[in-house]
C-alpha cells in the first residue's frame, strides 16, 4: 500500500502528549517526515525514537516550510493547525472505526483493535490509554484504523470514518455542553455522515465468556462485537478473541507497595465506571479515593462535603484540587488528604504518568500500614462525589 503522507513535513508542538505522540507515530509510519517539540519528556516519547524531538521550556520557531500542528495545551502560544485537524486527516486516509461515548470508549476501542490484531487484520490504532496486550496506545498497521474519538470538545464531529460506535450518550463534559440534549444533538449530526453506525444503548449486554468483570464491560463487549461485524469480522470469529481482552491500562492496576501501603490506579472517569471500580475494590481495609477531574476547580468545594460526611469513617475519601493551593481543611477530624501534584502544565493529561506517580507518593507518605489507596479520575465530579458518598456511608 502506498504511503499516504509521502513527501509531507509535519512539525508538532506538544508531541509528548498521549494523543499527539500517537498521531506523530502514525504520520511517520505513513511516510511523513515528522519533528516536534514539548516542554517535558513524557513516557509516550519512548515510542518516537525515529522522530527528532526537542525538549525545552520555550517552543523553538517551527522549521521553514513545515506544516505546523499544535496541541491544545499550547494553542495560545504557537500558531498552527489543531490536534483535531491532524486526527481528522489521518482518519480520512484509511478505512476507520471511531469509538466515542460518555464512558467505555477506551475499553471498546481497545477490544476492537486487539481483536483485529489477534485475527491477523494488521490494524492501526489511536487510543487514549496504553493497551498492555497491544504494547502501546498507538499502532501503525496497514489495515483498519481504530480511533478513540473525543466528544469533550466536539471534535469527533469532524471525523469521517466508515464505522462509528457510540457506546452511550450522557452529560459528562459540563464546560462544553449545557445539557444532555446538546450531547445527543452532536452525536446525531455526526452520525448522519457515517455509513455504518453502532449505538451501544440499543444493544443487549454480551452474554458470553469475558475476562473483564462487570456489566459495563459486557456492554463494551457488545459494542465492540457490533463494530467488528460492521467492519467485516464475523461475530463467531471475534467473540473468542474479545473474551480474552484484559483491558486498557489504569484499570484497577496495582502500581506498587511501600511501607505496607498498597497503591492501585484506575481511570474510571464516569460515575458508572466509578461504581464498578469501587465495588471491585472494597475489602476490609481502608480505601482512599482520589478525584482528578476535568473541572478540577469544582473539587475544592466537594472536598469539604466529602470530608464532613466521612470525618468519622475508617473508609476515607481523598479529594484533589490539582494542584493544592490551600492547606487541608481545618477542623476535619477524619483523614482527608488533599493531593499536591508536583507540577502543573496547562492542558496536561490528568493521568500523565509522572504527575500520577507524584500524587501516589504523596498519598503513600500519609497513609498507614494496611491502607489501600485507590486513585480514580473523574469527569463529572458532582455525580461522582454523590455516588461515592452513597457507597461509603
């Protein structure tokens, strides 16, 4: 297959991010000459060994004659086309399956890419989290391109795949949408341009063997199998492979033990997934929960409510103000911990590994032997906090 980007020269600002690093990897594999810049070195850059990347506090001038694409984190500092524009072009160059929805899209996209890879269909993929069984969050095969779409900033509407999978529709990103109806309208307008559409909320949960536990994962599997069928993969071939999928990274994954304290990580994000995570994680030990929300300003107020409700409990909630600008709330007799991440970078992915590790160390230093720390990312913090309080009271 000819390289669709042969002869193009792309310079990417914010190349170390989870999204842009994958786009850079794929563009390079498809024939483009790619270079880039970022402020800090991230683990995602380890996959870009063949690409020239500059790390510096200030962005250098883009090379003359190169097309410039800019991560949203640096859109106010560098002129160029957006991250969304680059993704839309990549999707236009290959048969693509785009997975979107309020929750479950990372797992569903991972299932689809994993199945295509195990069945020898040589997929490419761009997924918002590491998929351990695939070895990375991005792949460069010559078959179907599997993409995790993003409705949080409406950019999914610019993608034109052959297959679209919408896991579910819900109000999750309050800074973009004023109501659930607005989210529904976005998806309806987008799907009108897509030949093959799967709507997960119309599907019964998958009832076959599945490694991943939980009703939500059975719904994810149903979406994945329906999407694969639309891409020409028979269900009887796909189902045994999907059954073996063990999930994306940060799904209740143990990150380490220090001084008798176990630290687990999960990026649940949505209240439905948080419920499933808490149900799986509870035991006789103590459970600390860290919110890392998109709307982190809201959490500073929720921290007080959570602390008051749980002040006398052994099960302790941890609220994140990202980063902490205030001391832990005075007068709280329970063990409220306010997370203090070491560094804030505008637009920094909330689950960025170095920042997470700093947060985990902060918590571990303040926990007691026998405690079990579970960190959870949450998008809709109001609903997530209410759910947490209801479960832990």
